[in-house]
C-alpha cells in the first residue's frame, strides 16, 4: 500500500492501492463532513489522474444524513467525482439507496455494496 500522506480530520485514511484509490472512514459524519470527504477524494484523485476507480469503506462510520442529505450528497458527489467508478462499502442499513440513485442518475458510476469482494468485483467490471 502506497500511502498518499493525506489524512483528514474526519478520521478517513486514504491510500493509493494498485489501480485504485481507497479510503476507510470511521467516526461520526454529518453532511458537511461527507462533503469534505468528497472534496478530499477529489483532491487526492487529482494528484493521481491515472486512477479512475475509488473504493470508499464507510462500515466503521456513522453517517447521519437524512433523506435530503443523501440527495444533496448524491448530487454533489456526481458533480465533483464525474468520470470515476466508485464502490461504496456500507454496513447493512447504513446509507439508503437514494444517495446512489441520485449520483448515478447524474452520471456518477457508483455502486453501494456491503462486502469488500463485491466492491472489488464491481470496480473491475
């Protein structure tokens, strides 16, 4: 694992791994924290333009977004991370499909799964 050297205050470790960018999140995340996470992913990806895949593991994070927050984050992620293929690993019931549907309908290739292998399989399609 090659560490990008970036750790944000949200307790999200980020690293370049093989052909993808990975981030693992822990702690409590509000809507503004998730926006900062998207911005941080964009910043790190822009330093590695050869990477077009991103795995985001939020199983260790508590996300309190609400329906409107999921919609807003979905729109924001699609706007900022267009062109990437993103697998979001979540604990069952952690994030509703609204975030995924909103981002996907706006052009972001994103899939929510609850298993790391499923995430890797989807990223490598």
